């Protein structure tokens, strides 16, 4: 998808005159890309119409950068589509909240319930898990295993077959124990069927949840809208969690789920493990939907904030795609200073300050980055300039640890971080770098 969008915009950049025809061709290509990313047909159509309304080629005042305006319009429109206009219910620590999870079997409900509980437990909450899935054999065992691993109290039964009864008993039990987050996992069944929706209605009416979370597998494709709508019609869904975002799916179904439930996405699941769970953030999500990062916006930013004399070198490095430890060192310097180049890089996934320096952990993160830099100070030029991580053998790692007075484990951690960032950086390889002239299409 990224390729297609980038190509569409690139083609538009190459056109000397941007007229209705060029805009339509660009929009058509973007539509195809969005459909491929599982964005629902109707939503794509709506978006196209909105963009045409916003970007009126005739009305664009001369002197404006049309390509940039169109691009920005697409980005904003997708962000708007993910914003239902009102936030989801947010539980308050110390006050009991009941959160019910619904979704088809296999969507990731049980896994996500545990992730949600664990996420809050790490922040000092007292969560508890209730297994109201009496439909699938082994459902209780699965929840029990997850809960035990995370040391979270759980409730369920091997013999009771009435999900409503278990849900109510579980909720009552944990209310008495002063848990502030009581999470009710429910059954899914294989397909949407009346019995499932009736069961959800009953569990919901009996437990009176403060929030009902619809859990959706990101790989279900165009089915997302109908599925989300079917749940919303049965119970008052108030939030969405999209799972398996670590797979191939770009997550376009999230737009459908938001449209169908009129509820925001609150988290995304990015793996099978308990901590592979992220707070949903609209902009990076849309960047991903459009491909890796918003490259063209990124280029604009470079032209905007990086001193002219430093641009060619930076762009050259980017297009080569070889990320060396020296480049990482330099980026760390920029990020710590938060100078112009630091600002540019914070637009990249992986390099963003929310990832390198998460909120509330700025001090620790800065210290970590400085620690990494101290270790890199003990590296040879050969090591710093190599883009082959294999040269970092045990004896080199040991030498660096000794030289910088750090632990071998820390050197290895720093090299892991390097590999992570190198992977992101490599996606920029071969990027055609527009010159100043290309950027100003008038
Ligand atoms: P449920 O039937 O809705 O309760 O779904 P489960 O929680 O049992 O999950 C179904 C499968 O999806 C399990 O194998 C999970 O490990 C897997 N799963 C859940 N969330 C994620 C995720 O975010 N990423 C990946 N890769 N797998 C996930
Ligand atoms: Mg389950």
C-alpha cells in the first residue's frame, strides 16, 4: 500500500500541471490502495468526495503547494474518520469499573482481556478477570493460565454452563474485594448468530458494564463493518480494540469499526504476548495505513527545518538506506538536543519521541540514550561505519563493555536497539528525493 500511495503522489509530483485529471488519477490510485488495506468501499467513496470538496483545484490560490495540500487533506480525512467525536469511557483508578469484552471467537478477546488487565496492573490498578465464556471448551483454562502468569485474580467455572450467572458472580466477588477494574471475557462462537448476540445482551444487562469493548481481528478484511455493526446493534459498544496488528494487515478495518460502532479505537494488539499492547494513537496508525511513515510529509519537514547546508548529506544517507552505528550516534545527538534534525526524525516511526522517550520516562530514556552513546564512544571507526551487524562478535562486545565500564548485557541491548532502528531506516532505501524545485508545484 505504502508503495502505491507514494507512487500516486510521486506521479502527481512529476506532473508539471496539477489539474482535475491529475488529481482524479491520484485519488483513484489512493482509493485502490485503501481498498487493499481493507478500508470499506463506502468509506473510501466518502473520503474521495470529502477530499474533492476540500481540494478544489480551481480555487487553490496560486502559489500554494498543491501536492502538499492534497496529501495533508488525505491524512486529515483518515484521522477524522478514526475520531467518532466523543472519547471512550475511561475507568478511574480506585473506583470500580466493569469492562465487558465482546467479539467473534478467535478475534483475540481472551488475550486482549489479559493485556488490558496487565497494562493497568503495571500502573498500580487492581484488575480482575471473569471468564463468562461457557461455550468453548478450554476457555476457562486459557483465561486461568493467562491470569496466573500475570498474577491477576480470576473467576470462572468448569461446570456452570450459564454465562450470565458466572458473570454476575464474578463481578460481585471482585466488587467485594475492591478491585477497581473488573474485566468480563465473553464467548464468541464461530459466526455471527442470534444466540451469540442474545447471550451478549443478557450478560450486558446483568452486569451493567461501564464500557463494552468490541475486539476485532485486523485481518478480517472487508467483513469488519458488518461484524462491528452486528455487535453494536446487540449491545452498547463504547470502544474498539484492533488485534494482530503485528501481522500483514494494515488495519483499514479499524475505520469501519469506528464508523459502525461510533466508538473510538483505544488500544491495538501487536503480538501474542501480554505486553504486546499499545495505546491507540491516530497519527502513527494513519501513517501506517498510508505506508511506512508519511514520507512526503517527512521530506517537506526536512526542507522546512533542516539547515540548507546539512540537507544534501542527510538526504544522501537516507536514500542509501544503510544505517550505521555512527548514524545512530548522530541521530541520538540530534534527538537529545531536539534541534531541527531531531524534530524531523521524531516524525519517523521508531524514532519518534513517544517511542524513544515515552511520556513520564523522559529522564530515564535520556539517560539510556546517553549510556548507549558512552558505549559507542568505545567503538572503533570500523565498527561505527559498518552496516553489517554481524561484525559485532563476542570479543568486540566484551571490549566495548570493558572500555565503557558497562555490562555486556547493556552493550547487547544497545545493539538490539540499533537493529530495530536499522530495520526502520532500511525502508527509506531507494527513496526518490525530491529537490526544492519538485516540492513547489504551482
Ligand atoms: P478469543 O477467541 O476472541 O478469546 O481469542 P483469543 O484471545 O483466544 O486469541 C485467538 C488467537 O489469536 C490466539 O492464538 C492468540 O494468541 C492470538 N492473538 C490475540 N491477539 C493477538 C495479537 O495482537 N497478535 C497476534 N499475533 N496474535 C494474537
Ligand atoms: Mg476467548
